[in-house]
C-alpha cells in the first residue's frame, strides 16, 4: 500500500466512497443505515442495521462493523447517511 493511500485510509477510517446509479461519487460517513441483502449471522433478509465503522483488510477486502462485529460488505445495501459534521 502506498504511503499516500495509507494516509487517505487513516483519514477516512469511518467512511466509504460509493458510486450512485447515476455515477456520482459520494463519501459516506458512519454511522450509516443499511439493509441486509443476504442473511448473515443473526441478521435476516431486509433487516435494517447501522454500520458503525468500515474496515479494509491488507488484501483489499471491505467489511462493515455492525454491533461490534465485522461482516463482509456484500451482505449489506447502504440506504441513508447522517450528514457529517466537523
């Protein structure tokens, strides 16, 4: 990982860059509301949860933290965000 990327990862440890269906890029900050797309652990299909942190492993795999546990991102669909305040 380049030092430039490492600095960005540290700066945005609780955010994720996403593309909307129209191609607009948005940076979403935690917590974000998400819907379960595929059952995982104790969560069922269509259940709403709050993602409280985002984690990228050294091999580039993205996980979301929900209720203190990390889960692969593909189990979730991000629905809304709270505005980020500095």
